């Protein structure tokens, strides 16, 4: 089962790489089924590692969440479709949206929308510090680093807001994230309530997440947020910390965050392979396959030798029977012998008149005991070696009995010109040597 560990550091955020042992984290551990297996608030790194160790977990996917204001959301209008050209044009496409030297900024590419490519921009030095903070944790493999606000569940055609103490995380339906002081939400609400043009527009849906305690403490702010008439505000109570909301939205694909671990800060090289648990079985299967192929090849070579020996023995027997035949070889000896057998079968001598009369009379005696069979005329052709008898019988079965009896003696017997009459059947029996 694949586990995923969501880790969110607590303030202060000034130096992410400073004193990592004393830094505090909120964290939640999800299993593959989406169930929370463990969680903690304000714990040091060793406490989290001890929990993983006690549960015997390894290769847990680590997802690090950094403050949303650490990374800037941008849109890049790039007509290219190949990733190589997109990465080349990306700095120029977002340069005007960033207030610092573009060479000092790390750019992470997100999904392509009708507005363009979604891009996350973060200072390279800060990204290096965050990467160092989340790297090297025992029992885990770093999978991604996201701005925390980007993991909020999105509201269609509106905004999602999560109260988090003195700050608030926000995300729009197009994936744009923001982090600001909670006291400034009223000003932000007035900005959203101002129509972009004179056209008639629908209300903007706003979903506010927070604990019941935060709702009570922020009543004045919520009232200010609901004052503009164009905003449709709905509150969603949280029973636990905001991190669980973020982890739930990410696990169930309710958000579209941008992974900051790309390009120079990619962690793909350190990601555990999904085939790692199967490597011993794969090795055994590979050895078995090699052994099986070798065995099949050996058996094939053995049977080939046996076939060659049998062909040689067959040729030796053939040479003894036909010593003068030099054209026959192991490849055509079977065909030659079959042809000779056919010729031998067709060279039998034809039977003469006396022999044919002998066998025909014998069958006549066997069938005509009751006087039901009569020979009207007998003709013999020496050139064709055929005896033709005009025979009459009480039924066709009697004629057939004579023919079958002659065929049983090895002769060729046929009945033709059969005529069925009231008194019986008559026909012409032709007998020749088999």
C-alpha cells in the first residue's frame, strides 16, 4: 500500500534551512484508500520519523507545503506544444509579471488552459532552501513541493478561502492562489465585487473554510466579506486543522496545484520505483526464463541430432534394398518409397475369364439358393479384362450382395443400368481384376 505524508512547516519562515531539528511541522499521513492513519500538530521532524518507524513504513511519498506567498502564480501564453520549445520560451512569456531578475527565478510549469500555461515562480535560493528542508527524511521519498494555498479545493467560477489564524489562503477556479492577512479580506471582497465591465454579470460564489472558533473570532471580517451584494458567500466548518483540508483536496483531485520540483529542482531521480517491491520476483522470473530458453535450445539440439541419426539409418536400409539408386537422399526418400509402393500396387496382373467366372459363380451360389437371382447373359472382354453379366434378382439388395461379395474377394465389381420392375430388379454387373 502506498502512503503519502503531507508536511507543512510552521512559522517563522525566514530561513527554511536553518535549525531543521528544531523546526515545527503540522503533518498528516494518508494511506492509498484516502484514510488518515496518523497526524500531528506542532511536532518536530524526529517525532514524525518515529511514527513512520513504529508503523514499519518505508518509501512513504513526502509532500511538502510551503507558504503560498513564497511562490507567484503566472500565466504564459506560449503557442508551442513541444516541451523543449515551451521551456525555452517560458522565461520570456512571464518576465513582465515578475518583479525581479528572471535569471534568479525558478519557473515550474503547470497545466495548459484556455488562458495559457499555468506557471509558478519562486526565487531560486528560497527554492533550494525549501528543497533542502524536505529532502533526506528517513522512511520517505520526496514526491512534490507545493504552495499550500494551491491545494485548496476549487470553487467553480469563484474563490475558495481558508482561515488559518491571522492569515488566509485563497484559490480561484483557474488555479490562482494567494495568501494574505485575514484583516485584508474585506478589501479583497470589494475588489471581487466590482464588475470588470458594464455588462450584467452573475454573483461570484465564495466558499470560506474555517473552524467554528475562527468563524466566531472573525465575525467582523465575515460580515465585511458578505457586505458587497455581488458575492455569494457560503461557510464550511472544519473540525480539524487546515492541513487536513489541503491533503484531502489533493488526494481526491479537487485542486490543480503546480509541483515546484521541476527542472533544476527535480526529484524524479530520487523517487522510488513502483517496481522496487517486485525486483526479487522479477530477478527470479528472469533467471527462470534464461534457464527455460537454454533448456528448450538444448532439447531442440538433442532432438535434431536424433532426427539426423534416424534419417541416416533409413538411408542405410534403403541403400541395401536399392543399391543402384544414387538420386535418392534423406530429404526425398519418403516420397520415393511412397511412389514405388503406388507403382507396385498398380502392377497387379488382370484376372482372366475363368477366374472371374469362378468368383462370380461362387457369389451367385451364395445368394441364389432360393432362386431369387438369375443370370440372363454373360459377356467377357479380353482386351479390357471385364466380365459383364446381365443379372435379375428379386430386389436390388440381392444385386448389391453379389457386388459386395466380389469386392470382398479383391475384385472390382460394379452394378450399372439398374431397372426396378414389378417382378424385381435387373442390372448389369461388371467384374474385373482388383
